[in-house]
C-alpha cells in the first residue's frame, strides 16, 4: 500500500521511523538484561545439570545459561519494542512527510 498525502494527494511520501528504532533499541537492552537476570537466577539448575559433566561443567552450565537467556530476552524485547514504536510512528507522531508540498502527517486510525 502506497501512502498518499492528505493535502495534495501526492504519492511521494517519506516515512521516518524514529520511534520504531528507539523502541527496538530500548527493548533489546531491557530484554537482554531481563533474560540474563532470569538466567543467572536459574543458574543453579544450569550448574546442577553441568555438574553431571564434571567440575568444569558447573561454570560452563551457568555461563551458557546466562548467554542464551540474554540472547532470547534481547530478541523478544527488540520485537516488542519495535511493535510499540511502529504503533507510535503510525498513529501518534507525524512521521510521514510529503516530498511535494512538505506537509507532515500521521496515518488515520
């Protein structure tokens, strides 16, 4: 679907996605921190399972749990933050610019 300027009906429209980019970045950091926190809290389980592999397994189990938890949390937080930012860009912020007449507008609800 091509955007159209509500003032001059031109199809030369630029879209700025500042809120989506900021939301994705903030969500990634927050999700990764939450994922690492949850993984470290559950590090006992990783250490116990790693203990089956011997004495080196305990720190490796805990470390791998923290890394995987951080990655999973970061991906989830990024996706959620990007969706929230896209909704803000689309309906709240006037992030569409008509390149013909210079009118800034947001999409109708």
